[in-house]
């Protein structure tokens, strides 16, 4: 995948082979060049995924990988290279859907700019939801930047669940279109609703209706059914023993991890449990919830919710493991009872993850904002072979696009099929190309494609402003456009020269607005002289110091 932006020039190269010796041999063939060798390295059980900033960087990565393979060392370096010796394939991929609490204003903003089709899917699904709700969740909560007032509004149950559902569904729809399809799906509490929708139990429109009604019922219960919830950093056995003798009902509502349990019940009971934990020096966190979710106190809500569910029609879901039963739902008749029971039943997340693992899941991709489920799943499966992949980083490193490439590299290394052509936006992708002339040609072609794509987007955006813009603003924009045109002109000419050198002939360059034709296409001539001229323009060096042996960044 050779998409490039002004701030990130990284590319993803995947090389495949049946085993380590064949992979080593294929990499050596790539270093030596040759189209046949490149084609022979594009299939096999193992996939080595490399993330490089340039052809020179790629050569270094290939040599490094060869050395590690020869020394029988693991190949796992975030942001650089990934190889799984026992890839799970698509049958080992599970999607995890977060519930209420993972939301935040502007969630998944970085991903919207780099994941092909995600922003379009969000806007299309938001328009569909707006027709049902009479308001845009996207404009209300996902487009804005964070501020305290909006965050407080988003925490309201009827807003949080709908917004998380929209984001998760659009993300799942986008990933499916890119060839990333799961064998299993599971959701934490509310997250089971979008999981069921993505698993085929009902449409997106029905997901919106269900989410709106569930949020209305739970949000409205706060005034009538007072209660609270407390997260306790201890094991279920210890916490369960502390509930004895406290004002109830008081139950274990969320079994999230080996040492993370959430208790739910009356306010008096939660206050007493908090005091006992403080005496035992056990860390606790009071959850900011509307009421005592997943407890017997919610029985009146369950009754109303059951009546609403009885009026709906569901299909049989595919691969959905319920966090109520920790078992895969079988048949359409199982959907409504599971959705109804989760209102009063505990979230059995530890058992759900264990059930997924026992069924063969090894790669867990969190489909939604934040990385709450990724952290819980990591702790549950600690010490066992698995991989957890959140789409949002807790402390982001590198550009959003580089993080996406790293995630794709990890999936590819695990043998998960990807629709590579969807990531290249219509221009060249470098998949198993030789780091000789073939790779150099692909590099120049893809960079040229990126420049053309960027120019077209910029020109369309500026022209859409039209003559209605105020005079002063129009003049500034006109100057910006002219300056950018000049820069892009030089970049296009450089790419044309590179293509002409490595490929024998440069493709026709587009006519830029204003009737200007790139000089490289018009004058032809000696490629070396043309490259020297371009380097002089970019660096300011005199022509006599620019030699064939010179090295330039």
C-alpha cells in the first residue's frame, strides 16, 4: 500500500512464502531484483509485512529480516515489521464492540482521515439515523472538538449508546468493504446491539430504533430506580464475599477481568461496599451511571424492553457470542431473550473472551472508540498466544496513517485477507515488488499518484468557494492556489522524470488548471540533465556539484 501524505511517506510491503526457508530465499531474490522473483513472493502461508519510508529504507528492512530469519529470531517490531509463524487466518479473527463509557466527543476523528471509506460510511449512516431521530449524531458529537459541556451531554445514556452504535457500525461496515471479515463477534453490554446488527440479526435502521428505545428506558429509570455502580480492583471471589450482609439488592454486574469487577445495587449498599474496600486498601472507582445497570433493580425496565422487543423481527445472527451467556447465539429466536436478559444479568466478559479463545479466536480487533475491551482482553489472555488490536491508541505514536499501516501489517501477518486495491485509491500499490527497478518504478508511480490526488482535491475544494468569497479572502486563496500549483508542478515533473528513467517512458501528465502543461512532458530530453535541474531547484546547489554519485534526502 503506497498511499502517501505530506506528513507521512510510509508504505506497506507484504512478502509471502510457505515457510521460513522459502521466505528467506524469496527476500534474497527480491534484493537481487527481477519481476519473476517478485511475483513468486506474493503467495504462501506466511506473510512478512514491512513498513518502509523509502526504497532505501525498504532495502534495509529486507536485509534485517533476512538476518533475523537466518538467526531464527522473532520478527516483531511495531511500526516496522511483523511476521506470525502460526497465522490464525480469517477463522481466528474476532471483532469486539465496546459499550457505553467508551464514547467521547470527536471519537475516531484521526481514523476518518486515513481509513478509506470510513468518513463516507459515517456520513451515510448518520443521514439514515437522522431521518429516524430528527437529529444528526455526527454533527452533534463526532464532528466537534471536545469541550466539557458536550462531553457531559454525550455521557447521557440516550446519547452515548446511539453515538457509539453509529461509530461502531460505520467502522465495521468500512472494514468489511476492505476485506476484513470476522469469524466471531462479541459486544460488552450495549456493544452487543451493534455486534448483532453486524452479525446479520437486523439492519442498521433497526439498530438505531433499538438503541434509541434502550437508551430512553435506561436513562428514564434514573429518577424512579435510584442506584449506583462501583468498580473494584480485585477478583470476583473477594468482592462477592464483601457483598454479604450489605443493604441490597447488591450484585456483581460486570465480570470484566481477573482483577476488575463492577458491583451494582442500592446506593446504601454501594456506599457500604466502598467503605469495606477502603478499609482493605482495595482501589475502587464510582461509575457515573444513571442507575444500577445489570442488577435486579432494573426489572421494571426489562419488562418494558421485553414488550418492545416482542414487536420486532430478527434474523439468525452469524458468529455472535453473547456476553450474557458466554455462548454463541443460535437462531433468530435467541436474539430477543438475550437482549432482554442483559438488562438485569451480569456482563460475563471474562467467560466470553475465554469462549472466543476456546473456539479458535486469536486476533481481537476492537470495533469502536477507545481501547477498553483491548485492555481487558489482554489481561484475560495474558501468557497465551493472541493479539489484541485497538483502532484507537491510548498514547498515539506516529501519524494516524502510520498507525493504520501497522494495524494492517499485523492483520496481514496473521493471514487475514485484505482488499489491497481499496487502500491505494486508484493508483499503484507495492505488493511484493522487487527493491530494484520494479520497486523504484512503483515508488515513483505511487508518489506521482499521491501528488495528483492531492492536487485534484485541493483544486476542487478551492474552486468550490466560487466568486461568492469576499475580495480579500479570494485574493489570499488565489495566491495560495498559485503557490501550491507551482510546488505540485515541480513534484509532478520529478515523478515524471523518475518514471521515464526507470520505466522507459513517462506517462502523460495532466493539464493543470490555467492551461499550464508540465515542462517535463513538453521538453523531454536527457533524463540525467532533467534530474540535475530538479535537484538544483530543490536544494539551491549549483549544477557542477550535483554528480551521479551524490546522495540527497
